[in-house]
C-alpha cells in the first residue's frame, strides 16, 4: 500500500496534537497566575543616595566600555596598518620568485 506509512504518521501526529490541546499547556492565563502566585516579589524603593550611587556607577561603567572599544579600535587599526605593507611585500617577493 503506497503512502500508508505517511498516512499513519499523520494520524499519530494528529492524536498527539489533540492530547496536547486537551491539557492546559496552551492556556496562558491559568499558567501565568499559577506561576505568579508561587513567586514572592518584594518591591523596594531606593533612596536618593542609592539612586545617585547607581547613576554614578552606570556612568563609570559606560565610560569604561567606551574606552575599551576605543582601545580595541586603535589596536585593530594599528594591526591593519602593519599587516597590509607586510602582505604587499610578501606578494611582491612571491612575484619576483616567479619571474
């Protein structure tokens, strides 16, 4: 019987999908409220000093990241500036060997 295996496979997948739909896997409202009740959230407010310290730390980390990216850029430019002439010299040397 040609195609019998694929038909049975389709029937099996359809049954599996029906069994998944009957469970509460796809009902997000129920699962969300169940998870929300189990999580203990504690909302705290920060004082002005703490906010100033956090702001200062974020700015310092931003400056450090910016300096790091500038250093990487300068290093990569230097490497390219050094490697291109070396590569061109090597190509000229190979061409001189061939001729």
